């Protein structure tokens, strides 16, 4: 098969892959619920009565709203600040929810100096991390969520400190004391949320820890056809290492999984928030949609814990709020690093990403690292490339004979095709020889595509000159145009046996069509493809010259 058809095949495969990925984002299949049914979960939740001023603020109703009898001055605007070198958290005194989270090492816009805000609860948008206790007992009441007092208004990590904490305290009507402590360590995006519960009565009572992420459904960016970006829920359990759970899935059927350990998360491009309960406990993972259909919740409920009379107990969980850093997430929880979703080619994409990290550690520039990984991949694939272009070079040497056949059987396509097949057989040339190597290379290209697209390290990463952010489009479209020019030269050098005028026109427009596609790609991806084309041109030229020289030598011998 001639080079133009190979290029067309490559284009169709690549675009088909992108369309498929976009379809998957929109139609991600819903996992099968495990253990209890949804109705059983609702019944179980409804049976959990409240006591000690704690409302049943998990999936009994899908919204978590402070009781109306809380004084107006104690609104959600009353909060405390907890900050380390990576995160600045705002924690509401009502319920102790994390109502905003700024990532101090990641600007919202390139060089803006304004931290990227992952969690937020303003301007009609809600994306917060909630947690609390569901209590059981005969002394239940309906006073709503607890209103805490804080030990200080702001806790900031200082030089020489390895961790920083803030504690919120609530005392119920019976004198029981609940201390909710948030802890951040230096250099980490993990928040440890712990409860110290002091039972000062002569009766035992039960509590159940929960944590959930609440996000507005209709907000946020979803990418485009060339870069389908998933935004929604995800979870992990003993039976399912990683599974997305779309907002639409939550509306159709609530998540209901009982598992040891596990985690629940809300995902978006480059960033993730996740509640991580104790790995050795049997936890219930759930989801719900608010009554007004505007917000989605995904969370966990830990096992019920009995607090004995006149005793103190502690309960804890972890909250990840930050970028998709694979190594740190893998250390935090099993399979949390899979939120960096490489799809079904993860086994190829993960090693490529590690190789990319290695090159970047040497050269200190992500653009140069992409160029180096391009050389590495093209070098590793050279045997396939040589086989492909060897076949094409043989086809190229046959072009004069093919032209003679067309002139001889002018207008009779059937006779031309038959004569060409006989010629191929006689000259021992396989017209499909250039096709198979491309099919083998496609998984490599796709895996590298996902490696580059999913890497938060490329966000706001400069290359050189006008390319100051490899994660967005080239602002002047120079790289896509150069990529199109390189495709034109590859096409120009390649032999053709296409006779159909329509196919010939399609082949001529292929560089323009691909340029249009790549205009929408991030600069890092276009840089990879451009360098890949340049290497291909060099390899193609060398192989063709070798065969032409070989052909001339054979003619001289004759």
C-alpha cells in the first residue's frame, strides 16, 4: 500500500480514536453496584437517628444544609484558614467543611500570580469537601449541623515546621466534646481529618464518620473533540481498582458499594479531590444528586463506632486536594494514581511518562524532554519504519513500469490492476508492506498522546520563544503549520499508485486537514508530532537514497 494511503489510514485511525474517546467521556458505562441495593442504603441511612446536635447530614437527603435555627451571624462565611507550602484551605465553622482550596504552586492563569482554586463555594458554583459524624441514640434531636469554635483563625506553616494543624471544637448538650482537627504536612496535598470524641456521660453512644465531595453539575470546562476531558466522579474498591462514575450515572442510579478501604473522588483535567477512608475498614461508597438536580455528591461512610461511657476515641480519614501527581498519589492510597487516566493503553503510557520524567530531570525543559522522547520512540521503532519505507522504496523504483502499464491499458482499470499485481509478484514487492508497520505503531502514538495530555507537569511548562505553555494551543499556530509542511514533504517524497481523481484530491488535502486538527491540540502534542515527522523525513530520505543507489549499482552490473 502506497504512502498516501498509509497516511490516510493513520489519519482515520487517529481521528477515530479521538472520536471514540469523546464518546467514552459522554457515555461512560455505569459499574454494577455491589453488596446492598440502593433502596437498602436509603433505608439504612434513614434508620440512623441523630443525637448530640449532629444532623443526619449524609445521604438521607441529598443536600447538606445547615439548620435554619443557626444564628445568621454564624453563616458559612465564618471560617478558618489552614495553609502549608502547597495548599491554602478555608474551613467553615459550620460542620467543618473545606469550602475552598487554593493550590499555591499552580497559577490559575499563566504567570497570573493567582493560585488555582480547586475547591470553591462562591459565584453560584459549589465544589466542596464535606465531612462529619452521624450519631445514633435515644436522645436524637434536629438542631442541624454542629457549629464549631476554633483555636485560632489562621494556621500557617512556618519555616522549620514539618506540619501545621487547626482544631475545631464542639460541645453538645450532654457535655460530650468533639474535636475535629485538620493537619497538613510540608510538601503534601494530603489533609488528615481526625475526630477526637470525648464521651462524658455514663452511657455509650454510636457515631459513624462520613466524607463526601459536593460539586455543581453544570459548571466547568469539558474540553473539545480533539481533547475530550472527563469531569465527574470516580471510585475505587476491592473489586474495582478504578472506575469513573459520571454525573449522569449518579442521576440514573446511586453508587452503592461496600468494600474494604477504597476511595471516592471528583476528577477534572490535571486535578483531583478524593476522600480516602481507613484502608483496613469496611466502608460504604455512595453517591446522590441534590433535590434541585444542580449538585452531585460522592462519598463514603465508615463503620459505626461505639464510644463507651466516660471514654475517649479517635476516628480519622484523609482528603487529597491537588494536582494529579502519580508518585505522591500512589503513596497516599492504592490505585489513586489511576485517576491519571491513560485508558486501555496504560501499560505503554506509564513507562513513556516515566521516561519523559527522566529526560526532563536531565535537560530541565519539558519541550526538550518531548523532543528526546520522540527520538527515543522513533529509534526504537526504526526496524518497523525501515520495513515500511523499504516497501515504499521498492514501490518507488517500480513507478516507471507502473506508468508504462497505465499507458498501455489506458482507461481499463481492471487490466491495469491485474498487470500491476503480476508486476508486484515478479519483482517480489508486497503492496501491503507499508501498512502493517503503521498499524503496529498506532498504539505507541496513542499511548504517548495520552501521556502528554494527562501530565499536569506540562501545565504552564515553557519550551522556548513564544511557546510558554505546552499544555495549551500554540498562540501563533506556528507548530501546526510546520507540522502540516512536514507532512506535505513526506507525501511529496512517497510513491503513489492512486488512480481515482477523488482519492488523489483527498491525498493532496491531507496535510491541510491534519493541520486543522492539530491547531486544536496542545503545543506539547504538536511538538511531538512535528519532531516525529522530521525524523521520519530524515529516515525516509536515507532509506530511499540507499535503495536508489542500490538500483543504480545493479544496473551498472547488468
